[in-house]
C-alpha cells in the first residue's frame, strides 16, 4: 500500500516520446509538428499543467489525472476527426448518388424524346431507385403517361395490321374506330392511309358484287356489261364475276339467236327459220 501511495505521488504514467507523439498528435491542429511543438500546443490548450507532468530523456512522465485528461482530450479529438471523415464520405456518397439520379432522369428524358417503349420501360424500372420511387418527380409521371399511350398505340397498330391482313370490312372499321377513339386520336399516316384505301376498295368491291348478283338475278345484260367492265378496271375477281361472265355469253348467244329468228320471221323464209331454230 505504501508503494502504491508513493507511486501516486510520483509520475506513474510513462510514455516514450514516439508513443506520446503518435498518441496525442491528433489533439492539436498541427499534427505534424515535433514533440516540443506538441507539448507547447497542449500547454496552450491548458491540458498539460505544470507539476502534473515532466519530460525525461526518453519518456514523458505524467500523473494519473494528467493522463486521464489527455485521454479525454484524445477521445474528443478522435470523435471530431471521425465526424469530419464521415462528413466527407457522406458528402462524396451524396454527390455520387445525385449524379446517378441525374443520369437516370437524363436517360428517362431521352427515352421520352425518342418515344421508345423499351427504353421507357427500362428507365422507369431504374427510376424506382429514386427517392420514394420517383412518384413525386414530374418527368417520371409524364413517362408513365407516355408508356400507357404507347401501349395503347401498339395495341391499335396490331388491330389495324390484323384487319389489313384478313381484309375484313367490319374488322377494318372497328380498328379505325379504336384509333379514332384514343385521346388524342392515333395518328400513323402510312397504316391509316392503307386502312382507309382498303376500306374504300372493299366497299367498292361489295357494291360491284351486289350489283352483279342483282344483274344475274334480273338477267340485266346492260348492268352485267357495265359491272364486268368496272370489275375489270378494278382488277377485281370473285365468284359473281365468273357467273356474270358466263351469263353474259349466254345472253349474247340468246340475243344472236333471237336476232336471226326475227330476221327469218321478217323474211318469211322457211329454210332460214329452220336454220335459226337449229342454230
């Protein structure tokens, strides 16, 4: 106990010069200074108190309280340095995250400009990494609206293509109504023009087919000739045209026979009448 008491009255804490400099250089502003500079700065801070420490030839001697005060200062300094490092790291991470978010918005804006559905879907999927999933960002809202619009346009485009392929008038009219029902209406000049031309063509074909059917039913020669000529101009072919052509030949043959009979009747020539009847 006496040894402990005497030790406390002396300088129980002893640190080599290098160890002291390495341990407590973080407590001063000029951490690269010499040992003498470090001691002066610590004295200037009021941490090193005369009589509580002493400098030996190779070591710094300190009382327990003095050592405790230095350790407290060291912990405070390390906390400050750690906060500064965290601040720099967080600043770096925030800047990098900001640049990444900005690149996401630039990609999204490019996809909006090009109206590429694939790029828009990829950019929107990446935009989920934005704060709150990008729900409050105007460009994200606009991109979602454009994606919905493009999906509707693709659906209508496929309907138009299918209607053109099957050449069904009802399908064509239905697909055209779908295109006009979008707000704003779907505009694709080439395919809409093709649909409109095909609708006009099919309607004309239906009119010709109907007129031919009526002429065949009524055996109207003039109407048959006119509709066949119109069908020929349209380069249109159907069953009714074949039937009408056959009927036209038959009616012309009948008209030729009737003409011969009429001439024979007018001439009152028995041989000519028999020849016309046999012919």
